[in-house]
C-alpha cells in the first residue's frame, strides 16, 4: 500500500508553492497523502495544508527547534515518522535539497533528486547534465525519498473539505548546529519560483546599476527579476536571482531574457517557460534558438522603450 | 586541524553532454574530463584555510577509476598536500560515495570535510548531506562564507530569498556554492610539484561498503527540444505580439 509523506515548507505563515507541487506529484504516485508541517507556532500553516486538494491528513510538529529549518532537526523528525510510509517527498528547494539527502542516508535508502515526472510509483524522470539528458530512474529501496521540481508540476489547489490535523511529538534537537542569523532580500515583487512573469538580465547588462532598467519593466509587468549565472558571477545581481542549473529552475508564463546569451546552464533553468522573449544585440546568440519572440536590439534602448509602452 | 576535500572527475564544464543514440547513457568517449567546478571551490577554500594557518593538512579524495588520479593531481596543484584514490570501476550512487567517504573519515579523522554542493554530471546534490548524516555530524550546504573560530565553524549559506548563517561545532561537513571563492589557476611550478605529492590508492572493496545498486537507470532520453520562434523588428511589434497573439500581458 502506498502512503506518502510530503514534508511541507513554509515561510511568512504560508505554504510554499513547491510544497503544493510536491502534493501534486504525490497524488500522481497514488495512495494516501499526508503532509508534515514542522515549525514554531505553525497552526495556521497546518490549517492551510489541511485544505490542499489531495491531502488526507496533516501532521504537525510545533516546537521552537523548528523555528528555522535546520537539516539535522528536520531530518531526525522525518526519519522518526518515515517508517510508516512508502514515499517521502519534498520540494527541491534550498530547504528540501538540504535536509532530504540526510533523511535518505539515515534511512539507508537512495534519494531521487529533482523529479520532473512520475512514471510509476517507483519510477521517476529527472534531468541530468544540466538538463541535456532526461533520466528515467527506478528506485529499488523500500522507502522512496524524492525531491520534486516545483516548476514541473502544477500546484495543488484548495480542497472542499479540510483534512484532519494530528499533532506529532517533536524529534531530538541538534546540539551541534545553531541558527545564527538570516538576511533575506525583501522585495515587493513575487518570488522567482512563484512569478507569472520573469524579467532576467545577463552579462549584457554591463553593471549592477543597469538592472534598474529591468526593475522598471518588472514593475510594469508585476514580474520577478532574475539573472544568469554570468551576471551573478560578475556581481551585477545577488546569487538568489540566479536562474539556471545551479540556481533556480523556473517555468513562468512569460520569461523575458535581456542581454542573456543563452548558455546551457541558463537554458536548463528556464527552457520550460511557456513563452520566452529574448532581447539581445547579438543576432547569433543561442538564446534566440529557444525564444518564441526574439528582438535583436540594444537593450539599453529597447527595455526603457518597452517599459514606457506598457 | 586536518581538512578533507572530496573531488569528482566529471565531464568538462564547457562540453555539451550528448545522449547516446541507444538511450543507455551520456556519450563520454573522447570527451574532455575535469574536476567538478564546485569541488575546485571546495579545494580552494581548504587551501586558503591552510594558508591562513587554521588548517594544517589538506587531503583530497576521489572515488572511481584510475583516471581520477588526474583529478587528485589537479587538487594537489591547487594546494592539497596529498591524495587518496578509492578505486572502483562500479557505477556508484551518492549513498555509496557517502559510505566510502565515511570509511575514509573514520581513518583520517578530519575536523572539516568540504564538498561541492552538486556534481554537474548527475546533478544529484546529495553526497555531502548523506556523509554528514552517516557521521552524525552537523552540516552546512551551499556555503558562500566560511569562518572558523573556537572549535566551531560559522557558515553563511545561499538559501531561497537570501542568506542564512549557521554555527556548527566541529567536526562538520560543508558543501560549497559558487560565490564562496574564485579558485586559483594551477601554475606550472605547482603542477610539477603536485606530481611529486603522494597518492594512496585504496580498493573500494576493502572498505566493507555494500555497493549494490539502489536505483536502476531505465533510459536516458533527449530533452524536449524547443523550437525557436520568430524575430520581431522592434519593441512595438514585440509588445503587440505579447498582447494580441500570446495574450500574456
């Protein structure tokens, strides 16, 4: 009997989209889907999880040890619950990527990372080599530990009726790992992985200041702002803007690539976008090979003109 | 204090991977191989800690076929003191790698283990966390800053939406992200010196780790190709297409 534990991720009192995508993947596997919410003072989050379509039960571990998602604490909690399940799923986010392999190793099972499709209860598709190959992998262990690419699955919506919520005891707390501080980029704009529209800049932006041109366009479109690895490496944009193999994987309805040549590593992070627009002065740039609409132009003229016309 | 750095031999970062026509794997025949770029950053960080007088010895370890010795030589040219090759021709998975590394940690007793946050071939991103779990050590993944003080390591991590700083008691496992440092280029004198540094070879089979497969690769296929679209002459044409044809804005 398949039964699936989805480990929820939440922030600012709300369930992350990656968790809803993981619930969709879980529903695709079949069987009963439970969601674990670990946090401090997280009853509102648990209530939200209970109203996600496809969720049969919510488990809540409410303790100060879960105020921050430390991998050691989360992994021990999940391992304590996992024996009763055939699958443990979480979003392939910075949090999921951090604690899930720890869960797998403690259970002595393999992890299947970053799946983009469910083929069967034990068989999944995942990208390798920066998305240049799609591997179909069968997990042979009794418990399948899987992280789910949020951009590859729809987000599970609202249920008609709320699932029951059950409290579970907190697991052991790590004595050797401590949260010190965090510095989150506060933005009025949507998060990259949740945005309907993304405006991304590359090395062609030339400087960090010129990203303001993208900010102006993003404001007009209600878009998130992203960057290629080249732009991040050059110091034009912070690392959490990075879209690509080693950054965030996105699939918005509209992706506008500005001054981005289209390196393999970048394409791996955005080529599943529904519509791609490329603005680049080099007509030979590989980005035009994947763009639905390509504009060969100087971005320093085209972007302000586009902002003004919207 | 000893630091251990795990380095993987992978397809060179600048080479485009091609799926074999029979769907059994990626065609690596005659393809340039290099050290996983994240592992280079891991080596650089360990070497900088040695240069700062915090770490006394940097040991590089690689797992795989004899050709992985080249990867160890690269690590030593960057400043690692010696290399260990855990030799196996088996197709091994992150859990196996973590178990083999644990066996080496048990004998080498490092205080810090550095690894890349992911390898650019399988893109799994699991080994460091698995090693930390098996050792029951604390972990910090996606490091962008590492500071050692008083038996603890403070690590700033790249997380969704910004940065997070953790303090870990030693010993600990750290996996490194892009912005931690810019690895140096190996100079010719250092490449020559690296040839004289020792590499120990250990047979993976001698470490008592079960290397039976935990996953089965059924096939590898080409990703769905995305057809290029049309070029538009100017901004007005672009916005008009977005509004009326694609209806996305």
